[in-house]
C-alpha cells in the first residue's frame, strides 16, 4: 500500500509525522512517498499551511499530527 505525505521544508510537524510513520512502516506494510508542496504551486494552493497531510489513494487520512486510529481504520477498511 502506498501512502503520500505532503510536507514542507523546516516544518517540525512534518518531521514528527514522518518519524512516526517510519516507525509504523514495517508493521503496517506500506510504502511512504514524501512530497514537498513548495515544489508545486497547485500543491501550495491546495494544502498551504495544512501540512503535513497524509493521503492514501487520493483520500486524506489525517493532517498536522498522525492520527493512529484513523490510519488503522484506513488500513482495515474493506477493499
């Protein structure tokens, strides 16, 4: 399963969520793609100050802080 984490440079919340996700990555069997929103004007317009934002299959799972119950619900939803 592929998750995307939208981040921005020098964002302490982004670093925290990234670290928390890396700790869960092997146990939950997902891969994580990091995308710096400042590299794309459309992403800046979409996410602005909402980063970090965790997305799975086009669906927002959580933002600002890792919501582990919400992430678990995402992983356990029916296909």
